[in-house]
């Protein structure tokens, strides 16, 4: 089984750095998935080439999915194919990790309604966006509930380590301290 890593314009490179390292250290298969087959530029300017797209990836091979945060997700708000893809992955019981602002993508997909979560998005912004359930919000570095791992962006190392633990990967967590 494989971990899909979703790449979209302005994704946060640093939030993926440790999780990619953990997956690599554990020799766990990973695939980089784009919204389309075009190069994707992260928020710090790193340009990446997706290996496949949300329309072409074999969903059944995904054991898990990682959603990095994005410095401004305005350009993703109306990307219904993205939300449909996330729902399809969720419906096959894959573990999904979303960090920083990426829990917005889960909330917009309807996945956070019945679980606890955290995010780097302020209460005022969560209320404005209208897709979050405040009763499920937990002010914690990360939250794992029913197969969904969410984290605040500053805790990207803890997020990656918890993701590795959830997948029961063989790696050295002390490498990242």
C-alpha cells in the first residue's frame, strides 16, 4: 500500500519535509499527486512535478493521504474535483493527515463533522468559512481521531512522527529531534 502526497499551488514545503523523510526511511511507497499534470510551485518557490493526478491515481492503492497546508487556500475553495477526490480516499478507510490550513480541505469535503480535529486556522476564520464544526475543535499540536490526523503547522515534526506511528512504519523518530 502507498501513501499519496497531494501537491497543489502554494503548498507548504516545510510541512512535508519530515513526513517525506519518515516514509523514505521506512521504505514506504509514496506517490506525489497533483490536481493536474502541470508543475506545482510551493509557497517557498520549490517547483515539483506530480507523478499522477487526482483523476488518474489508482485510489485502491492508497493506504493513506497527506495534505500539506497552504499559505492562502483561496484558489482551492471552489475545486470540487479536489474535494471529491478526498472524499473517495476517505470512503475507502485510508488514513488521512492534514496539517496547518489543510484541515479546511477535510472540512469542505464533509469529513470533519463527526470527529475531533485541530488546525492552524483561527476561530474567527473557521467561523467565517462556515465548514467547520466548532464542537470538534481541539487546541492541541495534533489530534488523531477515527483515521484522521490533523495538526497545527508549527508541529510538523510531531505530525510526521504520529503519521509514521499510525502507519506502523519502521523508522527512527529520534532522527528528527
